C-alpha cells in the first residue's frame, strides 16, 4: 500500500530505473497533448492550452455541421416530424450526459466498468465531450487538477516513507 503503482495518476518509472537527472520518487503521469508540462507549466503550456481549446471548439463546430447534414438527410427522406424530433432530443440528451461525465472525469476517475458501459452514449454525445474539453482548457489542462492531486499525494507518501527510513535496521542499537 502507498507505492507509486497504487496511484493511477503517477507512473512507476521511478521504481524501475532512474535516469540521470530524474528526481527519485514517483513521476507525474503525462496528459494528452501536454505531456508532463502541466506540472510546472513549461514547454509552451499556454500555447498548448490555446491549441486544445481551439481544436476542441473547431471539432465541436465540425460535428454540429455533420449532424446538421444528417438532419437535412432525414428531412429529405421525409421520415416524419416525430423521428426528426426524436433524433434531435436523443443527440441533445446524449451530449448533455457526455458533457457532465467528461467534466466530472476531470476531477475524479471513473471506474473502468462504468466507462465501458457508457462508451456508446459518449460517442453519440461527442459534441458534449468536446465542449467540456473546450471549457476546461480555458482554465487548465483537461485533467490537470486530478493529476496534480494524485501526484501531490504520491509525492507526500513517498516523502513520508523515505523520512521514516534511517538506514539499515539490522545495524541499529537496541534499547534496554
């Protein structure tokens, strides 16, 4: 308990091989598009955030255009107003749920079973997920808060474990 491998936001690289110049202890987990620049906001972190914001907003707009063409296809096919309304409501609800789940995922990890069961709904509501990425990237790297908490906890546990060790226990003098 309490090793770097127990914490999903921290990699085990420090436990296998130390490379020169790498501090001992748990290493931060990279975030998509940011790597480990989120730790100290280096390596063009601000530009990356702008890029993620623009990219996610652009992808959401493109997705809306594709959905509009699909809706126009339904109108041309003359499937009826009930089906048209059903499709619009379905995409709106799925997008709202995807937005909420994605937004919550920036602050806590979802269990893998829940993620697997919601995968198809998240794909239908992809616009909501993209908008969540856009709004979150205006504040920080998406997932940075969660990764920072996990990294801080792992570092504290590492420091606590190492501060208790005072050398070889077999060489200690016994108290009488």
